[in-house]
C-alpha cells in the first residue's frame, strides 16, 4: 500500500446537477410558499384586527359617554316595548 501514495490526486466524485424546474413547477413552488405565508400572516393579523376593533369601539363609546352594557340595555328596553 505504501507504493500507491504517489499515484496522483484523487478525482472528485461526479455530482449530478439537479434538473431545472419547469415554469409550472416553479409556479407551484411559489404558490405553495405564498399560501404558507398567507396562512401564518392570517393567524397573526386576524386576532390583532379583532382585538383592535374591540378597543376602538370601547374607546369611541367611552368618548361619547356610554358603554356597550348601556347600549345592550337600551336595545333590550326597546324590544320589551315593542
């Protein structure tokens, strides 16, 4: 085995280049990424929008000097009189 030391450098193994994706496959990959991104964004933004809307309604009603409970009581009184 010591005589084989000076045979020369080893050749690099041949690496198979991956086949280029077709335009339909590229579109499918982009679509899949976009769907995941939109799903994650939805899980973050929807609760923020709901909570923000509730806070905005409370803020406006407090600014007008009333509350949601007073409005519900008023609607109940109107329904009882009808």
